[in-house]
C-alpha cells in the first residue's frame, strides 16, 4: 500500500479575534453578535477578499486566514484595523468591537481545506499577545514585509509563547502608528468643548512652575457650573495681550480668561481675571 503523502505549502497565516469578547457577550449577547456579524459582512470579509485571503475557518469571535503573501496579509491587517477605528468611532467605548491580529509565515499542512502545523499555532499565539486594535507579527513575517508597507513595526524581542518549543522574535505595530490609526476619525462631542493649553512660567521663580500644568485643569474645573457646557470649558486668553499667558511673581497673571457662554448655548459672555 502506497504511503499517503501529506500536502504542504508555505503560507502567511493570519489569526484574529475580538478583544474582551467574553465581557462583551456577558453584557449584551444579541447586540454584540449583531455588531460582529455586521463588521464581518460589510467590511472585514470584503477586505480579506481584496487581498486574496482564504478564510479557513471561524471560531466564535476568531478567524483563521491563509494568504499567499506576507505583504498582502499584513496590508490587509493594517487596513482592517484602520477601518475598524472609523466604524467604532460612534460606538460607546464599552461596546466597541476591537480586533487583535497575529501574523506568521511558515510551513503548513493542508487537509480537507483546513490547515495545521506549528506555523498555525504560532500565528494564534501572536494574536493572543497583540494589543486591542493592534497587530503582532513574527520575525519570519517581518523579514518579508520590511520596507514594503506604509507602517512601521517595533522590535518586541524574543517571546516565549504558550506550547511553542522555541522563543519567537516578534514585532508590534509601533505605538505612533497605532495613534495615527486611532486619530483617523474622531467622534464629535455631545456638547461644545475646547482644550485649555498649559501656561508658560516667566516669573523666574521655579516654585511657580507647578501652576503651569495645574492652572488649565483648575480653569476647566472653574467653569463646570455652567449648565449645558461639556467638561472641557471654552477658555481662551484675551487677545488684548500679546504673547502666551504667563505667571507673575505672586501667582497667575492670566490677562483675561474668557468663558464663551454663547458656545454653551447661553447668551452673553463672562470674564474673569487674576492679577499679580
């Protein structure tokens, strides 16, 4: 009897799941499942098809995908994470579907459409150490994509992964890249708001420096009693004084700090000044 040959090939393996899925299901089973299925149907699966990925299987909140190219697998992952930020923007933080993705390049065994082997296990473990909304790739994958993507990865060193015999060198999507992804779309606040910037200590007294960061917080807190305003007050220095607002010898000399009550839906303005 001839020995049956095992089918093998080299592939880029993409493993993904939903961060905090058990918590999401515990809070709202039906709503979570509806949102997850909508993300898959409307966005994730079409994006996988764009990069010629083959969905091997779904496991509850997880997915295992085979790509012929590590570059395609990683580009797909980056675009999925960027797109999920936009889709999550109007959703409350505690209800957001945030994905974790791991990618490895390795030899796999194919049997009846499924894939097996150490390469699959490594991809799954990389997904497990990825940050919510992040991507973790192996050194084998990184060597294939280095210099070919519009994103950069940070060397995470060798990691001991559960049930993997040897340590694996990993790379994470850089924190500044994640910040860029997260800043592509910002949800609009429900009430008018503005940030208060730190002031400059020009008094020559080092002990006054603490007011540099404290004053914006105190000023924001000061105007929280105006009904209809958000927690970040509408505060700006008076245009009658040139240069940044400064601290005088005895305390804050803020020129004229103005709360624009009109921005909070109220007529008129209220001004307050603190002099040396």
